[in-house]
């Protein structure tokens, strides 16, 4: 039994590339992050997301349904962290940078959102590629 299938490794590389491109083109700056810590938070989030995605891909190796459910749940978790980050950002900005707790919640929920988005992209790409391949039972 292999540790990872080639499809899973391809999805990890693709997800990392997407996350780097999102940071490079300033997508995070346009709606959610602070320019001072955007790249640093993206790199930390990618590292966390890589570990989470690798663990989930290893756990879902033989089961397509489990992979699909994990993909949906990570997207839901990313959405929840996105809403927490937006709310904390508004509270922090309304307090004129006086509310330190809101600033920390904004920062850490943004990192968590990047990590879960990385894992969700990786799981969904793996799920899509496994579904499109005709040899689902042999590959997984």
C-alpha cells in the first residue's frame, strides 16, 4: 500500500500553486487581510493546510465517499472561519486598533481560513480527479 496516490500528490501541488497565486495577485489584500501580515499569514496557512490535507488524504485513501464528505466539511469550515475573520476585522477597525483580542482573532482566523481552503482545494481536486479517472477502484 502506497502512502499517497499520484492523484493526491498532484492535488497538493495544485492547491499550493493556487494559494501562492492568490497571494501574489493580492486577492487576500482586496477583501480580508492586512498588507503588513498578508504574505506571512498565507505561508503559515499553507503549511497548516498541507499537514491537514495530507492527514485527511491519508485517512480517505480507500474510500471515495469519505473523501467527498471531508471535502464538503472543509469548505464549510473555511466559510465559518471566513465569517469569523470578517466580523473580527470589523470590530478591530471600529475600535481604531484598540481591541487587541479582535485583532488576534482576525489574524488567527485568517490563517485558519487559508489552511482549510488549502485542504478543501486539495481534497476537492483529488475527489474530482478520482471521479474522472475510470480506474477508481484500482487507484483508491
